[in-house]
């Protein structure tokens, strides 16, 4: 019978992570753009945990501050473990925060890919009254705690590598580091732990033998997915898990119909929502929340964050779109790049063209407007059908304040113009190339603001005197 016991998650995150050789606490290193411990925090939330208690030690203040700001509204507790005397000792530090009526799920801050569906299997097996262990059978069990069973196949103990006999070392089933137990029972078992073992540590795994002694049933739930229980101890292991995770995300997208030209060269560090017939070339990086409409194509080597690309738009290679908190919108059928940069607050209408080495920031561009080469459009309200010439810029900053430029419909700005804001270019006007515009220009007129061209006939160039 399944019971509806409340779940309290404990995340062990006190370890130093020596092999990362980093000044940053290990659990704050990112996988797919998110701290390792944040993956675990979000999985705990998906599990519907009543609260999540993090056991911190090395870099405790940094880890706690990070978790507080990253998970507003999530019920979290923190327990310091100093010094670190083993995994059993770690969970003991959390016990004062855990009510007896709950089910405790023990996770590690450096095991980022554990699936909530696996944890749900574990908590169901626990059934509010048993001790449930998550186990795996890796190709090489060396270094892990072995799951020791009796002749009837019932779990009797977990024996750490350093304490194991040769016969025990031959066991292929290992403890993943993840367990679920009723809080009241766990409290009693932890109180009876000792550190009389090869590492002089308080082993969490010793609770198994205590449960057996108390006649509490121990169930082992097997996972076939080694990646979901893999811990990160070194940069190499972190990179390996990153690739596995990226590959899985890529496969999920391809399953939805997204065409990735090479799933091995695809990086998603956030959320990607795609319409139908989306194509993504190699070596693109997506972060934040990115929406790609139907028929969108993304060229090779693009970096996109927090943006919406509407139906049929083409993003050509080496384009950088960074929406941050303001976002970026690219309208239907627009063509951006190659080598374009769209910064926060860029709002481009349908069929807009942005070419190579063009930067747009906090600006709206109406339907069909074009800036095809080497230009800057900042703090600008641009109408539709505008042609913005090569090398032209809006001078939006006077050293103290940002000012707005208004460019009305159908204006033609020649090449190499400086448009000094605040200023308004009237509809249908033409700005002669090389102009520096400091005053509003009337609609329909040609405005030229540059030195007049003069020619001196029969001009003799200076010559050097002979010595
Ligand atoms: C532990 C298990 C072992 C299992 C293995 C799976 C024990 C005694 N052994 O091994 O059976 O096969 O995980 O990976 O539990 N930590 C603390 N405080 C401490 C010690 C550890 O917070 O005092 C944290 C670590 O930062 C880490 C996690 O607990 O996130 C697991 O510790 P680790 O040393 O990796 O586990 P092992 O002892 O190797
Ligand atoms: Mg250890």
C-alpha cells in the first residue's frame, strides 16, 4: 500500500572537491550552465519535497548564499558540517531540522543528473516504513560500497571498498549514494553509528546493518542509468557528464523534429522551445530561454540567449544574440548576420535585415528595415522600410546620459553618418553620406551635413629639395 508521507530531502554538499583544483566550491561548478547543486535543488523541488536541507562545509557561506538567491520561494534549510567526519556525520547534522513524520531522501550535491522519476520509484519502495537504497551495477565497481545480500537475496549491509573482504570486493552491485528512509528510524540508526572502520569515518551506509538488526526491511532499487548516479570529482568527470547531458537534450529535441546537423556539437544551457522545421547548424550555444518559431534556421557558431525568433527567420553564422532581462525579438522572415550582434531590448519587425558587423541595442526596427553593413543602432525607434547605410551610427551617449533617436518610415540614411541623439529624421527623408546630423530633419527632404567638396585645378604636389 502506498502512503502519502511528506518528503524531506537532504543534500550532502560539505565536501571539498580537492580534485577540481579550484577556488570555487565544487558544487557551484556549472553543468549545462547551472551549478551542480542547483540541478539537485530543482530535482528536489520536482519531487515535491516539503523542504530541502543542504549540509554545507567547505565554502559554506558561498554555497548557501547561492542557493538562497537561486531558489526564491523554495523551503530550504542549512546545516553546517565542520569538520567533515563522513557521510553519516553529514546527515546527522541535518537531523535537527527533520521532523520524525517525514520520509528522508539523501542526495549528493555533486550528483547532478539524478532523475526525479527514479527518486519517485525509491520513495514508493520505501513506503513510509522501509529503508530503500538506489543501487547500480557498473562495469567496474572498484571504490564503491558493495551491496551485501544473504542467501535469500535480502540486503544485509553495505561494505565500503576499504573495509571489504576479497569475496565482498567481487560483488558487482554497488550503492549509488542515494537512499530514502523514514526520518524517525533514520534518527535512531544514525545515533548508533561509530567510526571504527578503515577510514575512521561515520559511514551513512552503516545504517543498513542497523536496519537489519532492527528487523526493518531493506529494499534495493536498481537503476540502469549510470550517468544519473555519477558524481563529479574532477574537471574530466564534469566534462564527461556535460556531454552525456547535452547528448540527451539533443536527442529529445530531434525526437520533437528539430534538425540538429550534429547532435555532438550542440549546447543547450537553458530552455529551448522550437516550432516545426527548425534547423540548427553546428557549434551553437543556447542559454536562458530561447524560442525558435517554425521554419527558423540557425547557422553555425551562433550564441543565443533569452530571445524569441519568429517564424521563418534566418540567423546566419557567427551571430550573437543576447537578450538578458530585456529580451530580444526577431520578426518573421528576418535575416540576421553573418557576424551580427543583437543586444538587450532589440525588437526587430518582420523581414528586417541585419548584416555583418552590425550592432543593435535597445531599439525597435519596423518591418523591412535594413542595416546591412558595419553599423550601430542604439536607443532608436526606427519605422519601417528604412535603409540604414554602411558605417552609420547613432551617437546615443553624451558622456552622461543616453538619448533616443527617432527614424521615421522610409528614411534613407547614407553611408558613414553620425546621428547625434536626441534627434528625429522625418519620414521619407534622405541623409547624404558622411553627414553628422545634430538637428531634426524634415520629411521628404535631402539633408546633407558635411564639408562641401572643392577641386583645385592643376594642383602641384610639393616636391623634395635636391641636396
Ligand atoms: C559514498 C558511499 C559509497 C557509495 C558512494 C557512491 C559512504 C560511506 N559511502 O562513498 O557506499 O558507493 O558514495 O558515490 O557513504 N560528504 C559530506 N560530508 C562528509 C563526507 C562526504 O558532505 O563528511 C559529501 C561529499 O561532498 C559528497 C557526498 O557526501 O557529495 C559523498 O561523499 P563521497 O566521499 O564522494 O562518498 P564516498 O565516501 O566515496
Ligand atoms: Mg569519502
